[in-house]
């Protein structure tokens, strides 16, 4: 299938993406170490995470007394170290997209919701027509913008529950300590859901799409390029 390479992702975007992946993983893992110390959320009468989950994720370790103990200090150490990388990487990403003009591809517009619906219908095999060839479709624009917004929310609520006395004004503004903790926790669950969906979509999109996030270039078949130009 003849085709040609086309530039898709700048080097900076790729760096921000791949740095954020392990950083966010460490933030979630260390956050679970902290959460185990006060496992307060339930589904009905059952705790949100069973003991077997904590054991599988090495959140707890078995002591000489035969009981399982948490690692709160370790979790806090890792969490508060990586939060700076998370914050700096996110801030640089937002700054870069604003200065470089990449925001034009990422921010939702008037047609975003309708296009996102068409993407869902296409993925469900209901829509048969080819989707317009764009750098980011409507569904991606909503997802990526939401993740950036969630990151900002995690940073604010994280500061509020990390230093509730020093940042009492922020904690109060966001609804109090318990509300901030609730929001912070469920934003984390949102990242987990996004991560699963993102990986499935990457697998579905295939090697060409994945390669673009590594090298910056994607291979576009000549007939696809011609069809796209015909739609413009």
C-alpha cells in the first residue's frame, strides 16, 4: 500500500506524553499507599478495594507478627516527590501548546460534540462512512482537554489536603478537607478509566498511530490522503 510520511506530533508533545506516563503511574501507586492508611470509601457495605487488591499491588506487606501493614511513609515520600514532576510537566505542556499553537488542534469547538458522537458510532460499527482525517478528532479533543483539566483539579485538591492549615483558604474554597479528598480520589479513578480506554484505542488504531507518538510521523496511504483532500 503506497503512502507517504507526514509530520503529526512535535518532539515536545511526545516528551511531555512519555514523561507523564510513568509519573502518573507512580502518583497513582503511591496514592494508593496513602489511601490504604484510611480506606474510607465503600460500595454498599463493602470497601472499595478488597484486601486481595492491596496485596496484589504490593500496597501492604506482611510483618513478623503475621499481620499486613501499610507503607504510609513510603507512599507519602514518593507521592510528594513525583507531584512536582507531575505539576511541572503539566505546566510546561500547557505553556507549550499555548505558545506553539497546538491548542488549536486540542481545544473543543462548536462541532466537537457532534463529531465525538460520530466517532463513537464509527467505533461501534454503526457509522460506515470514513471519518474526516484530522490530527485529533472530537472524541480525542474532549478526552485530552478533560485530562488536562483533571490534572489541574488534582493539583489544587492535592495541595488542599497536603497542607490544609497553610492553604486553609484553598481547602475552604474547594469545599473543605473531606470534599477535597473525595474529589482528589475520584479524579484518580478517572485517570485509571482514561488509561484503560486510551490503551484500548491505541491497540485498535494500530502500529501506525503508536509509531507517530514515538517518531512524530505517521504513514498516510495515498488513497486516504486523496479522499481527505476531496472532502476539504
